[in-house]
C-alpha cells in the first residue's frame, strides 16, 4: 500500500468539496485541519475546482488533496499537474489504463 493510500485509510472520511470557491480556501484549510479531516476531494466539475485544488495542494501540505468527480483524461491530467495526490472518478477504469493508476475498490480502505 502506498503512502497516500495509507494516509487516506487512516483518515477514513474524505469530504467532497463542491461549493467552496477559491476565495474560501483559507477557511476550508483551517476547518479541515481543525476538524481532524486532513483530506479534501475537490470536485473538478465546478468553475473553481482546478484552481482550488492547485491552491490547497500548494498551501496546505498537511492536507491530502485530490481531484474528485474526474470524468476525462484531460481532467485527470490537469488535476495531477495541479497537485492532486489522488483521483476519484466514476470512470476510473478508463483513467487507470491511461495513467497506470491502481484501482481502490470502495470500502477497501
């Protein structure tokens, strides 16, 4: 098991971030850390999603930041380049083939 998977398994609950804008990144980071949830699954289906992911990944090294609801290879590539440490996707098999990612079944961590 790689280090990120181990950290996510320890956290056990990974909040999906869908309605937070870039202007709320500091409040989000503080709330996650203060609440004992050092992980964020940031939806890539919102206007600010990629930029929020980039900002959170670069500003909060203690938070495991990932791209959520990733639906295309381009979205996966952009999220990874922005600093995503994991990808959640409803079409993961296709993305896994493209990027050589491991599949983690729901409930297995």
